[in-house]
């Protein structure tokens, strides 16, 4: 029986994690959860089904404490830290969206809990710090992203020195068949119609701009100690092949699965074991796969991510913060879809205060400063 903590239990990753755990109650026990934006009925349903020992709310609410007297309730940012510092060992599933997931990840590592990471921003903004902490506190960091989870599995038993390249696949998002002219008038509703995956709004928009793939390239750099020039991204509309490793001898290993996030979630929770997922198997007698290059001209944010990653320091934080704020403005219909990339590229171009090895405090401060700068534009 493995203890599990879920950060962002009402988000897309959180709800799918709950679904996985409820199918394997003999393997996993949820000790703590954090609840985000949702109605109280949904919160009560989750608490009733999981029976956690500690729950973090966005804001303190005495009614929860009255209705669930055996549960310890905490709230806010401090509550998240209390949650991951809870004295029972276990694995923390970080499904929080955005840079808000960084500080709880650091606290969970220092509490000697393993990390099942779906929060891209943790490694994008502070990969150099996270790697040191993982080693110092002797905990595991297992990626939940389907692409990185696939690469991790393909690399089991391999010497990284024998790897020629890592290839991350991209579905292309809602606008993969649009040209630049057609993108001028797309709406938020259009952007949230992902053809293959069910995800939260921010990551779905990132999939359409290809920023999501750019962030994954930076993640892969830190997860697998791979130079950026050896990390590639290709368009793969079927979302069946999730990660590909090519080797110096010309051989290739790839991980294939139906596009269902419950598979990598279960894989991360049960690692290194493989449990029955109930996910439909691939029919290889009726399978067509296609792969296409990703154009930097069509997806300038993908190039911006490569450039920011190579520059290092605070540039990935600036990239992420500007994008996070711009996407938020787009979702609130304050800016157009194409203005997302315009804003991010402008902010990166104007940034001059880089630090080669930023501290956690410098990362947090820069994240805040850049977001305020973007919001001030609107």
C-alpha cells in the first residue's frame, strides 16, 4: 500500500489520478489532497470517496471542518506546504497548473517524499535546483507527462551515452491544420477543442501555440541530462507514439499507447511495477501513423523555448511567466490568440537581467515581475 498526496485534485490530472486510485484501492491510499476551483458538492464528493487525513482548501471554511471532523483542514499557500510536510511518507502527485506548483514541489522533496510530476513549470523554471534537491534528499522524480514518461520507459536499462537523440511527439493542438491567416480570428472556445486529449484550459491553449512542446523540451533537458541540440519535436497527429529514443547504432525505441493520461499516471504511481490499467490496447492490424516536422516559422514559441533553454538562467522563467500571463489574458478574452506569441517574444527580447544560477527566491521574484509586466499591457 503506497500513500499518495494529490496537489490539484479538482484539475484534469487530479481527477484522472483519483479515477486511477479508486480502481486500485488495494495498492494506493490517499492521505492528502488540495482542492482548487470547483463547487462544494464536488469537493464533498472527493473527500467522501477518498477519505483523506489532510485537505488543503484555497480559503479557510469552517463548514468543511464541521462536516468532516476527522479531517485536518489547512488553507492557502501555507496550507499546501503543511500538506506536503504531513508526517506520513508517500508520493506527491503535482497536478497544479502554472508556477504555483514550484514551491510545494521543493517542500515535498525536502520532506523526503517522491514526486510524480505533471507540473511542467517546476523543471522549466528551476530544473537546476530540483536536480540538486532530488539527489540531496534521495527521492525519486517520475514524470507524468505522457512524452517524458514514455522516454523514461524507453531509456530503462540504457546508457545515456549511447543515445543519439530524444524525440518528443506533438499532436498539434486545435489549430494544427490552420494557416497564419486563419488564426487571426480564432476564439477561446476554438482553442479548447483539443482533437486527442482531455486537459485543462491552460495546457490545451499551450498545445495550440506549441508552447507546451517547448516547455517539454526544457523538461527533457533536465530529466535526461540531454543537450538541447539532441532533443527534437515532431508533429504526430494520432498521439499513439509518445516518445522516441534513437541510438548511436541506428536502432530506435519508442513507446506507444492510446492517448489516455491514466496510463502514465498509473505508471508513475506504481513505478517500477506495471499494473493493469484497463485502457484499450492498440490494434496493430488497423494502425496508421504519421510524422511531420514542426516549423519554427509556424510555431515561433517553440523556437523561443529552445532559445530560452539554451540561454539558461532566468530566461526559462521569463518565457514561462510571460506565456502563463498571456494565456490567462487570452482565456479571459482580453487579447487575441496570435497576441500570445507576440507578447512572449517581446518580453523575452526586452529582458536583460539574467542570472546564471538563480536561487528559488530570484525565480519567484522574476516570475511575479514578468507577470505584472504582461498584465500591465492590458
